[in-house]
């Protein structure tokens, strides 16, 4: 059936969508979310139908994604016919019913995901089925390979290529900003592509963007790596394992994360990594609660890495409090830079040198942590970071004091004396986000006390930074209700930690980091 085109001037986030009035849809036997093939001259596009009442008759509303594909203008005529259902839908249904999928079936699903042939409902059904039915190692491998094959890969022409990744869940974890220049200063190649924050106050890309541009093309990344042996770039601009970004759009609102392993490992494979250290924070407030869970996850990472021809070692790290004192992009960038200049918190130094040390030992260097400490203390790591900043278009002479902080501040005071017995990571992250992080890079939280520290009544526990009074007031109110620090004289004597329901209920946030 022929239709006249009406350009809607609306983007659908990459989805190929057209709009048809309900009368003509009924005549063609088409329902909302069905697929149609739209033909204009020699161009074809498969699109998903939205059926609308009171839409102009015999007119096809076209979103920008379809217009770009067909190169069609308003008023021109197109041919529309029902399209066949993707074969991958039968495999999604098999997974819903509990059948283990073959590699070829998974690849077809991932291809249809990337090419936007699946509706939101169908994509959500697949991700939910993975969550409920689980994935075995064969399926995780197939998902990883399919996610690599349907995206861009980077080959730097150097070997070995090293990488570090953290599974997230602990606020203030800016260790990557130290690990990369430490490893690069030793002469190794470490092209780090990172994500922006999904549910946290800052992702690695958000932190680095305070210091230099991170939105680099693949050619720019190759040039930076050629010059410095490293980069600190945003992976979202590179089309590395693009299916992952589409899966995350489903995982986040559903608060599930069934694709953790293939999501991470596909991106390591896509940058040609040979050796990877995986940081798995464990403890109260972290994603992984116990050492046993951490060991089980580590075994899976190691086995999946082996299948993908990568050597993976896992570091189980302490995850019961933020890393360092700063939470929020600008605060964390300032703290990382200060640490490289010789004035950083002990836990951040220990974590970064430990992770870099694992990588060194993986490539045959003895006493890896000692080597990493030497590069940090000598100033070679700081020099290397400044080289990376310059190569990516930033100011290599930047100082910590040059980094702008939010000018609206508040101090949160302790109402009792004792020691800090626990810190609620999620509450700290919520407060930093309420203050405006990561969208407002100058917003966040600066801790003044950490686990085990002595506190007198009236002492400052932490400071909140914001760019607006409204955001600051909201963060203060949240801090007063969440009370993210537990203060007692002796551990265990304060037994009531929370009351459910509280007077002011707060939804428990879902942590999803890449």
C-alpha cells in the first residue's frame, strides 16, 4: 500500500519508528509494535509501527532514523508492506521457556538488537529471560563474541595490551586515573575506554572529562596511544559492543544486571586486551557482599577471559566505604591529581598500586606493587598523566586548585561522639547525586571522616558541594534523613541501624556500572 510521507522531525533514540493511522493499519492487518517494510525508490527500511487515532489518513509519519535511512522528504510517496517477524523472536521465546541457546542463535538475537529490529517489549523480554533463566558459560561466551562482532574493534598494533576494569558499586573509586599512568609510565600499552555514570555520582569518563576531552574518535584514540602508550577515553563514542548500551536501557529501569560478564568482557576483547585485572569490591554497601560471592564471580571472569583468549586476574578489594574522600567528578579529579603529585589518601594509593602491581606481575615483573609505588613516588606517573591530558586536548599544567568546585556548600555535623563504625555507600552516592553529580561536575560530597576515625560531637562528618541553592537544600535534606554514617563509642553497641518503613521512605537505588 502506498502512503504519503510526513516527516515528524523527532528522533527515537536510534529506533526505526513510523506512525500510521488506525484505520489504514486495520486494513493492512497491522497492530502497534508490528514491523513493516518501507520502500522508497531503491532504499528499504524495516520499521516498527505506532498506531495512532486521528492521524492523517493515507499518511505515514516518519521518525528521523527512518528518514535518514530512506533519504525521503515530506510529501513523497513510499510503499509499505507487512514485514516478516525476525527469526530471533523464536529463540527469545525458547529462552523464556528455559532452553539453553546455541551460539548462532545468540548471534542472531544480538544482530537484531543492534540493527533495531526488535521492539522494546521484545528486547525487555530477552533481558528478563536471561535474568530469570540465567546464562551458562557457553551462552556468556557467545554473547561476548556476538557483542564484539556487531561493533567496532580497535587494534593498536602493539603487544601486550593491558587493561583494568572495576565492576563498580563503591563511590569515589578514581583508581583508574592512577593505574593507567602508572602502567603507561612503565612502558606498557593500556588504552582505557570507560563509561559515564549510569547510577553512580561519577564514572571514569566523567572524572577524566574534568581534566581533558574524552569524546574521542577511534583515530584520535590510536594517535593518543601511539604518542603516550595510553588513553582515558569515553567508550560510548566508539561503537564498541553497541548492543550493551541497548541492553542497559532495559536493565536499568528493571533493576537487573544479567549481562554483567559479557558486557564487560566484550569491551575488553573489542580493544584487543591481552591482560586484564578485574577489580571486584566486596563488603556491605558494595555490589558483592561476601568474599565467597567475589570468588565465584572471579572464577567466571577468569574462565570467560580464557575462552576469549585473554588472561584475567581478579583483585577482591575492600568495598565497605568510599575510596579516598571525594565523591563527584571534579572533587575526584582533584583528589586523583593531588595523589599523583604526592598528597593523596592512603586507601586510594594502596588500591591503585595494588591493581597496577597485579598487571605488572601478570606480564612477568616481580614485586609488582613495589614497582607501581616507585613510579608513583618518583613523579613518573604524574608526568605520564599530564602527557595523556595534553594528547587528548587538555591543559597539561593543570593544578588541583584550578579545578572548580560547587560554590554552594554545607557541612554535615555529628550529633554524637565516638568512632565511625559504618558508612552507607549507597546513601553517600544518593546524596552526591541529589547535589547534582555527575551532570554538574562541580557537585558532590567530600568526606571528613572515614571508618575507625574518632569523632567528637559537633565535628564535620562530610561537606556537600552544589552549583545551586535548590540542589544543596535537597542534598542536605536527604543527608539528614539517610544518616550515611554510624557513630558509636564501641562497635556493636548501637543495635538499631534503621527502621522500616521510615518516616520519609526512600527507594533503594539499583547500582549498575560498566
